[in-house]
């Protein structure tokens, strides 16, 4: 079997940024293998998305006419299976999103394909594909093999690959969708209630807090810290579910996507898998942990738990002591630079 197949996602008439990142990964895979890259887009008017998909490295764009532009897991699973049977690709790439959670696993199980999720690396070993993903609560990185599988299905973590910049001249084609007995119907797309002036999707500098900050009463000092350094305050799902911050602040696969973010600082996150899923355009990612070099082993020892929580609170407190005097609610123009200036002046850096 040969070829690379990508199924793209779209919302409100636009190709989702995470799908463009998957195309970036697919182009790298094509360069490593020499295999043909085909992109499929489903929808009631799939032709509307083809211009956005004409990128360097894409050989063919297939439009698949479906009953609706709205996502339906049964439709995507049926079309994916039909495409695999027709094209026999060696690699199928999907974004790791709330949509693919609904159809990628049954697709792989029913077809007996190789399968892994939330991967952030792809490589080639001879004629075989290898995927890299995290395991054990993000504490180790694992290289996944797929012995005896002619087709491999991999979902890719948002923010792990760069979308192609240059345009291309892909061949356009169409593919007939198989009949599907849909079990659900799309009524409307409803945005979560707005949370004041919070704009997670448009923020370029985010300071995000998780349950590791300890208690609800500690949220206020992180609000003050975010305001002092000019960051937008985000949070994990447990924080939002507990009512410590409004849902509009939530980042991740079940929250807002930080599509415009350039600098993302996570404080008190006990595991960053879902948060990574919401940080699509991440260029820099900084975490403050008790042991500077133990990135993959944070919070793994029970005896360090209280010390971790105390350290995160002290980090925020020490940073706030370093901020220059300013009026209430006034933001620093320096942004991320101000945060790191305050951070490194407050902590001894061990080599």
C-alpha cells in the first residue's frame, strides 16, 4: 500500500487551523517516504474549501458531497473507510480534536488498521511508519510501531506541526460518499456564553492556571499576575468546572482554541495533554515546575505534592512583588518580556 491521506475539518465555512497543521505533517511525511499526498474534504459545498487546501506538497484534493456541512461521526467514519478501501494509503492523518474522538477509533478497530492518538512526531523506519506520543500522564515519550499493519491511522496533537506557507497546484477530483444511516441531526452551532472581555482565541500571550494552584482563593493572585504582565488569563477544565473561573477562560480540546497564541505559560497544570490540544499555534511553551529539569516527571512523587503547590503560589507571589507600582488594572506594555524579566529576577536559576 502507498499514499498519504488527510481528512480536513472545517467550521463556519473555514478550514480549521489544526487541519492545516496536519497538512504540514503530511508534507513532511511525503518528503520522507516519496508517497503521494491526497486531501479529502467533506461537506454540502466541499468546493468552497479547495482554494485554502491548494498548498505546496498536496498532490490531490478530493471533494466529497455530503448532506450537511455539519460534522457527523457516522458520515466521516463511512467516508474515511471507503477512501481507505479505494486508495489503500499507508498513512491516514487526522487532527486530534473533539470530532475525531467520535470516529477515529471505530474506524481503525473495524478496519484492523494500526492506530494511535495525540501524536506529536512522525518518522519513517524503512517502509514502516513510527509515531511519537506521550504516555503515563505526559511523563514519558513513546515511539509507537505498527507491525503487520498495511494502513496506519494517526491523530496529531494540535500545535505540533507548522502549516505549509507556500501555495501549490493540486489536482482536483471528487469521491462519491457511501450511503449512511445517520443516527443524529445537527440543529445549530451554539457558542459558549461570553465571559466579559475574555478573548482566548485572539490572545497572543496567555497565562493559564490549573488545579495545581491549590484553592479557589488563590485564583485572584494569578488574575493580578496576568494583568501585571499583560497576559490573558486562561484555565484548565477542572478550574472552569469547579466554577473558579468562567467557562470562557477554558482552554483545551473541550474549551477554546488559542489559535493566535505566541507565548503560553501554564502554572499549576497537573497534565498538559488537553491543554496542548487547545493551543494550536504555539511557538513557545513555558512551564514553571519545582525541579527545572524534570519536565516529564512533574508531580509523579506523592511526597513532592504539597511542595509543588506551595512553589506555584510562591512563584506568583514573588513575581507580583517584582512588578513596578501601577494603578489598579493597569497592564504592562512589555507583555511576555515583562513576565520573564520578573521571573528570572525572582528565582535563582540552577545550571
